[in-house]
């Protein structure tokens, strides 16, 4: 039989994995959208139609347009949004896989297939995996977004509430 504390920590781990899966999915979508906008702006500015309009533009707007193209290019290069989107997608998928493992662990605890020591061992293993998976976000400089994190936490809580309501 497992202790209530162990079960609570397993529940918290499941919620955290679900929250993180949603969070990194939203982060991935955001960086992918930013990357698309940057590419679209650069493609638009590089097309021949802009070149034909260039001569019709006043001198001051040509300079402003050129500076905006340079700013978008620098912003796109330094932002590394495509790399951030790829890493966030990878983390999202791994967090979703971990959520399945947390659900299985919770089911094993609830059916009393595991004693407290075995549950604690599995809990520690999953905590270690979660830390390892999410640590990669720092490799590409993914900043924490508190608003997306809060929304992800609320969504995960609602899903768990619906899934495990007694």
C-alpha cells in the first residue's frame, strides 16, 4: 500500500506533465507563427514587385523600408524562432509521453499493485526524466511565459478533474 503523500506527489507529477505538454505546445505554436511572419516579411520585401514600387516611393520611405527589412532580418536571425519551435515541439511530445507514464503509475498505485517503496522509485525516475526533458528548453533560450503557463495549468487541471472525477 502506498502512502497518501506518495499518491499526492504522483498526482502532482501527472498534472505537471500535462501542464508542460500544453505549455510547450503553445510555445511551439507561438514561435512557429513568429517564424512564419518573419519569413513572409522577408519574402515580400525580396520580391520583384517591391522593387518596381521602390522607384515610386519617396526617398524617406525607401530608407525606412530598408531599415525595416534589416531589422526583420536581424530579429529573425537572433530570435532563432524555428529552432525554438522545434525544441518546444520535441519537449511537448516527450511530456505527453511522460503523462502516459504518470497515468500508468497512478493506476498501479490506485489498484495497489505497487507498495510505497516501488511507487517512490517510479516517482523519482519520472521526476528525473521530466527534469531532463524540460532542461533542454534552456539550450535554445526558451523564455518562460507566465501567461501561457497559467493557461496550461488551468487546462491540465480541468482535464484531470474531468478524467478523475469520482
